[in-house]
């Protein structure tokens, strides 16, 4: 036997009630007072089914809310990691530039020292003294 949803069952029941009502509509033995409560009963059953569906949706939403929150946090963490990686890359570039600048400064400093030594070396050689290569 195939499974039917609550609304399918309700529709089948309503169809049966309409069929019953139409088959006995002209007969005096089934008064309208009996049919009115049956219609109200059908309305109540339909309302119950709708409330049950809403409750199921709410239960599922609440049941999965923690999972959704975890995945949202994981997505945010991934974004933060990307931003940190970008910041580290920029920092590495800045450090590389700073190292290059310091290397250039060191070379300029060495050239300055060599140039500043030249006049003294010239005077020493002219005076007859030569600088030892072992001296600082």
C-alpha cells in the first residue's frame, strides 16, 4: 500500500464525504445537521495537518541551526585566513624591500669609507709609509 501524505489522505476523505453527501442529498434520513459537523471536522483535520507541517519545518530548522552556525563560522575563518595570508605576503614584500635598502646602504657606507681613506693613503704613500693590508 503506497504511503500518502496527510493532505492526500484529507483530500481523499473530503472526496468520499462529498460523494456520500451527493448520494444522499435528497434523502430525508441524513439531515444537514450531520453534514455540517463533518465539514467542520474536515476543516479541523486540514488545520492540524498544516500545523504539523509548520512544526516539522520549525523542528528541522532548529535541529540544523547549530550545523549552519558551525559552517558559517568555518566560512568566516577561511576568509580570515585568506586575509592573514595576504597580510603576510605584503609583510614579506616589505621586509624584502627593507633588506634590499639596507644592503644598498651597506654598500654605500663601504664605498664612502673607501673614498674617505683615499686621501690619507695618498698622503701616507707620499710620506713613505705604506698601509699594511692586515691592519683594520
